[in-house]
């Protein structure tokens, strides 16, 4: 064919995660870029999945997800957040959080609608908004005095919300900065959207990875916010199994109906034996996700301690399994080019923060994943400390 396709996403190329992971593979560098754990899922979970593989659970699951898994999610939600969820009508299992986010945006956003995202923003949001015919409005998070403490700029958010605003996308615990919400933030958000027709989409995939005794405050905890919110999360981050691509969306009945209308024509349903295995494990081993913050806090603390005495400046992250490092005392280089150069020369791959922002980012920051075994973190820190 001689015709040239008019791209629906003309400004979108290969994601930075693919670029940096491929560069790490090509150079033999330690890959602290893409956010995948360096350890296996719990053996008891693998045993339950194998059980279901061996006992015939290998055909299509119901479109909304295996009933036992939806019931387990509802039980966990009630225990952790005090919200009673209708497992039949208000929970939908999806093919990872990325599909859940995409489906939610397609279900809610109409042509010409405006959607507010908070920069640095995960890179799947804006392309999904564009494909839905929406217009993305970027709000930069406020940056603290040390260039690594981020928070919502409430005045800017209030100024951006208009009659055209259809959706605000929030991501807390926040990737890539590790910022978290406090209970007072939920009240402030409710005050901001109360007299609007704006919906909320809350990306909470790091819900179980919050440190220093802090609590994850989900938007579904707040009665007023719950009525207009879709919450998307993922088992991949929680169970060290990002390759399984099993996530879920919790939303009030009417919003879930709209979500499912789209979901059924995107993936229809997801992996049956894995859903059943996760359902069993959630019920029999709740201690796993309860103890997860301590597990990852030890990794965070080790990585930060190993970098003491280096030329990097850092504030230990509040959540997720990513640590920001401020390299301003080393070089003033652009973060994208520096991340690539250090992958070659220092042998450690990272993610530059500027790729998540519409406007230039304050500070010189790279994101490093510490969800790795201690030996890997020790080797990476040694090479970074030599810079």
C-alpha cells in the first residue's frame, strides 16, 4: 500500500520503560529502571495457581472476573478501608492496571472533554485521553525545598477545574515521586469537586507499599468522593508478579456498568487459574500484603544507606518501590541523556523524571527501582557512589 496512515497518536513513540530496559539489556547494566521486582511471588500463591491449573480452571472466566476473587477483593477493601463493596456489581477484574486505566478513561471521557493529570504523570494517561477524544490539562505537583517532596498544588488544581472538566486522574501512592495523600487531602478534594460534574480516576497500584507508619488513604474511604470515583489497582505490584497482568477496578454500580461496557470489548476477561489462585491466597494469607510495607521499607533503607557518602542528594521515599536521586551536585546534564549515558558508563539504568512532565521539571532527578535482591542493590550503589 502507498497510503500513509494518519496516526491517532502522532507524538507517541516507544515508552521510556522499554527504551531503558532494552538499553540495560544491550549494555549489561544493572536494570533499576523498569518497575519489576527481582524476586519470585510467594510459593503458597504459586501452589494455589498450580492447583487450579491442574483442576480444570482453564476456560473463560466471567467477564467481570471470577466471583471468588471479586469477593476476596471486597473483603480486603472492607477490612482496610471500611467500605462495603458489592462484589457482584462494583468490582471488575481487568488485564492489569494499564487496561483498567485505559477502560476507565474510554468509559468516562467524551470528545472535547478536559481531563486533568498531575505531573509527573504515568505515561499511559495522556495517550488514552487522546484516543477518547479528550484534551489533557497538566498540573505540576508542588516540589518541596529539597526538590524531592511532592504534593498537590491545590490552588492550581482549583484554577484548572472548569465546566469542561470531565475527569481528574490521581495517582497516590505516587509513581514516580512516592508522594502520598493524607486524610485531610480527601476532604480538600471533595470541597473542590463538590459543585462540579467532574469524575475522579484513582490509580492506586502501590496501595500496599507505604512507609514509616503512614497509611494509604484510598479515595473510596471518603463517602462523597466514592460516589464519583473509579479506583484501579493491581496484584502485580503486591505479589511480585508484574508479568501476570491482573488488576481490578472498584467503582459504584453505575460507573462499573459503564466500565464493563468497554472492558468486555477490550479483553473481555483475564487469566482464570491466576484469578482463582489469587482469590485463595488473599483469604488464606492476608499477612502477606499487611507485611509488605516492612519488606519494602527494608529495601528502601538499605539502598539509601548504601548511597551515604555519595554525591547524590536524597530524601527516603514515602511509598512505592522507587527512590529519587538528585544528581545536581554531579552534573547539570539533561536527565534523559544522562540516564542513557550512565547506563553505558556507570552500568546502572534509571528512569528520567522529565518524560512524565509537560513543562521542565524543577531539579535534577532520576528514578531508581529498589525492588531487587540485596546483592543487586549493593552492586548498583557501589557503581553509583563512584560517580
